[in-house]
C-alpha cells in the first residue's frame, strides 16, 4: 500500500490536507466528503490496509436500491483525511471546499449470502472482493446505514481508465425509496454548509497562513479554535480589527435590506 499518487498530486506546503502517511494499524472507519471543486461530487472512502480506499461519486450515495451511482475510483488517501473539512486553496489539486457529509464504521460482508443474508466477512475477503471488483460491505454511519456493494463496471468506454464502479444500496431495513441527498447539505461534524465553510473568516485566515496552526491538521478544528480565540478577545474587551470590520459589514447589510 502506498500513497505515492496522493503525494505526487499535492504540495503540502500549499494545501491544508494531511501528509501521505500509511497507518500501521487499520480500523474500519468510513467517511463521505462533499467536495465542491470544479464540479460538486461526494468522495466515498473506506479505511482498509492503512489507507482510505477512495471513490468520487458525482451524484453522491443513495439509500434507494433502485439508484446505481457511478463511482470513479481515485488514489488512496491517508487515514488522517478522515475528518478533513475546509478549503483547498486555488491552484492546488482538488481546489475548493470540503465538508464531512457522513462518517462512521464499516465492515466487509462475506462474498456469498447464506440463506439470503450476508454475514460479516474478513479484511482478507474484502481485499479479494476489491481486486475482483465486487465489494460487499455494511455501513454504520450517521446518514448511511445498511448493506451496500461497490461493483466495477465491465464495459469500458473508449478512453476509460477502467476505474468506473457502481455504488449500490442493497435491500434491507435501512433502504429509503426516492432518497434525496439534497435534503442533507450540512457537515455531520460542524453542522456547517459548504457556503458556511467557504465563507468562514477563520478558514480564510487559516488558508492564508497554513503553517501558523500546523498542529491543527483539520481546517474545521482550526476554525473552531479561531472562533474561540475571537470570543475570548471580545469578552476581554479587546476588539481586534477583524471584529470591527465584521460589525461594519453587518451594518452595511442591514442598510442594504432596508433599501431593498
Ligand atoms: Mn474530491
């Protein structure tokens, strides 16, 4: 398992994304990140073998078994990408805004059902199913629950890299007919929307000085800390220039509304 491709695509002095480190011990976490880059998509990531196996899902996952969602396999990501939320600055690979749309744990299922039921499987079975192109697994997230399959497509368009999979919900107690992903547009970590993350003063400050909060890997954490710092400063009666700017902006907005 290597993160060479992940590393090759990024400059870590210019992006707040975590460094390419392979974990020795693997857990079974998963994350779905809503990513507003050139095009809005959802990144679906499963922790396996010390990395996050990753797929970009243009329309996002669905709890409706009738939906077969195209999922383009992309480079493995480091496990520490798990809670990455924030802004990837312009000029970087994947530039845009990232929101943690769902997270939780997953487990592989046995490749063959027993009496119509899929039983828990092993990591070895998961790896074999992955290379075969038919991975069955169970999710226990905040939004996504139940049994799923990732199936590699056999038909190849001309120019296709063979990285096209389908993400499919299996029939079970967690399926939802006509599932509408647009009803869920907030972060499960911070309750913010993409616009909230993109317009956050803390994020912007952090983006312009990526090394100043080097210990805080996750941008959302840096944002929270920045807000706390600001509150502290305000309660101590030491209003900085940024809070003055903000209240001036607020007044402007009010005026705008009155005249509208
Ligand atoms: Mn992405």
